[in-house]
C-alpha cells in the first residue's frame, strides 16, 4: 500500500513547512510585542504560521488525491522563465 499518492504535492508541502519553520525560527529573535502594539517580529511570525498551515494543506492533499509522478525538469521552460 503506497501512502503517497501525489509526490509533487507532498514534496511541495514539506518544502513549505520547512521554509515556514526557518522563517519562524528567525522571527523569534525579534521582539514580538502584542496584537495591539505589534513589534518587528510579529508580522513575520504570523506569515510563517500561515505558510506552515498552507504547506500542511498541500501535504494532506498530496496524501489523499492521486497525481502524476515527476518525470524530470523542463529545462527549456525554466530557461524561458528565468531569462525573460
């Protein structure tokens, strides 16, 4: 029984969660403040939390709904997007 049904979504969800954890860890060095008087670390921490929640949603969808296996990197499309 294969639990991963859409590997692209699972990897994307894990990447979003890892980036959110990194940003939240970095935001903890800044003073938070309160909801009424926000400090410089309040908004980055809230955004990191939202990114983590969205990553969890993408991860769960990758485990629930079938998708296609990644076949390779589309080098031509990557080049066009990068250099245009």
